[in-house]
């Protein structure tokens, strides 16, 4: 299961801050199919990169199963990504 609670992400653009994700709440159960839709620049890729552990977020919580991702060490995140990549290859 993947759970997002009040997830926020922004980028620095010159002197300004561009808020891309603002308080996203989402739960995806194991085996559930989900479609992320929106216009260009709406944050779809950013959201998927965060869920895929390829990007960080500013605020909120991301859980994989019942584990809070902020509590993962860098080595734990690498191990998790390696296992996921191995499953995709097989």
C-alpha cells in the first residue's frame, strides 16, 4: 500500500518558489490500478518521482506499507529501489 498525507513539493525558480504539489492525500491499495491525469505542468511526473523514491518532498508523509519513508536511511532506499528494479527485469 502507498499512502500520501498532506504532501507538498515546491521548486525554486529564480527568486520565486513554484508550488507544484499542495497537500496531496492519496491511498493506493496493493493490486489497485490508478491513473494520474492532469494538464502539462500540473505535477504528475513530480508525484510519480516522489512515489518512486526518485525525488524528495518538502512536507507531509509518504508511507510504503506502514513504513514512513522519511525514516528510511539512504542505504535502505537504495536496497528498496534495487529490489524493485530486479522485479521489473524478471
